[in-house]
C-alpha cells in the first residue's frame, strides 16, 4: 500500500520543512526537526492566565495544499505516525481550512471518523497515533463570509491543514517534549476488512509500521515482510 505522503516523511528524515511538513509555533511552543524526529517542545509550568497566549501549536501537515497528494470525495483515508516522549497535556488534533482559525463556511466536515491518540494527560512513553476518516464533503468550498484572509464568494481548499498539537492551557510540570516519526497516510477505500479464514489465511490491508500489531482499524501493521 502506497504512503500518499512519502515526500512529507522524506522531508522529515532530511530535516527540512516542505512537501506538506509544516508547523505552528509560538514563544513557548517550539518545533524543530532533529535526528530523533519531529520535536514539539512546550515550556513546563506555564500558567495560561498569567503567561498569556504563548503555548499554542504543534505538528501541521498540508498534503493537498503543498501538492503532495489530493483527496477524492467518497474515499476513506487513514493518517498515522509514531509518537514518543512526555507531556502533561493531552494532544488535540483534526482538519481545518486554516490551522488556528475557522469559519466562513470553509471548515472541513469529515465523516465516519475513528481515531486513537496515545498522548493523553500525563503522557510519558510512546505509541502510534492514527486518524481515519471519509471525505464525503467537498474538498474545495465557497467562502460564505469574509474572515482572516478569506473573501466571501471565493473558493478555497477546505482540507488545508491537519494539526496535532496543543492549545492555550497550563503546561504542567512536564510541559511537552514529543518526537514524531514514521508519518504516513493511506487511501484505504477499496481494501477489504481484516479477516482470518477457516484455513488460517489472513486477508486484509497490510500497512508498514514500527512493529507487528492488529489495529482497531482492522489493519495489520508490520515492519517485516517475507515473500514466499
């Protein structure tokens, strides 16, 4: 199965932003590309009511806007990556027409959303994040009311950016120090559900990953394939 955003992951490995790999940073939410992965760092022990709006941001992916891939109406996709590190706050995530903003009739409306986020409150460890959705709405939409840089009556990309990161919250004793690797996205529209037949044959979609596991999405993920 082809990783639709392999160029994005390639950029991460080269430690270069571009090809859909982006970020949203503020003074106390910094993003850097390191040998250990895409790093999100937020200063510990910040209190929002006194520190102010200085800790919002995180990973941003722009696969369609950057020309890395496109989405087809009615198709189902899964976005996944590996996360390691620590964070007092759980991460939030989702699609928007402009990360940090919203409105004007341009917001994406993904259907049949299923997801798993290993980064909850007081996270200290590692795990695989995944987000599965069907795009039954339009990829491009007409702006209904002007806001930010969008003008009413003009057409804009709705699925412009996917954010995985943090909001305006007290950052807690650990702050945030996360490393993201193995960024992938697949079109799984026509792939069969995972099944094991009576004679022991496994049928389903196989996705490259960091270890061998059967996901809630009915995917078999492995990093080792043997052809016989």
